[in-house]
C-alpha cells in the first residue's frame, strides 16, 4: 500500500505536498483502525464461541480477510504508472 500512497503524493504540486502527506497519514491511520476492527469482527463472528477449535476457525477467516486486502493492494500497485529512466 505504501507504493500507492507514494505515487499519489508524487503527483501533487510541490506547494501542496504538506497537505498531501497529512491526508495520507490520516487515511492510513483510519484505514488501519478500520482494518483492525473489521478483522476482529470477522474473527468474533466466525468463532461463534470460546472453544479453541472455534477460535482457530475465527482467526483463520481473519487472516483470509487480511490476505484478501493485501492482494487487492498488490494488484492496485501493478496499475501504477512506471517511472521512465
């Protein structure tokens, strides 16, 4: 995801870079908080109880969700414009 944020900041006019960095930091913080909350929601809903087996199922689905987010981030970075040498 950092590649995506860096590419976004690089296209901003130089006098607006400070605002772009502040916006980027805010979006990352909120996104991280929402990702953590969503992950815990999935874990709790999929676990359905406190037994070890149920918790293992919940954590598995939490990791699957985070893997899906990572794949989406990776795929979005493939569509970024390439630097010319």
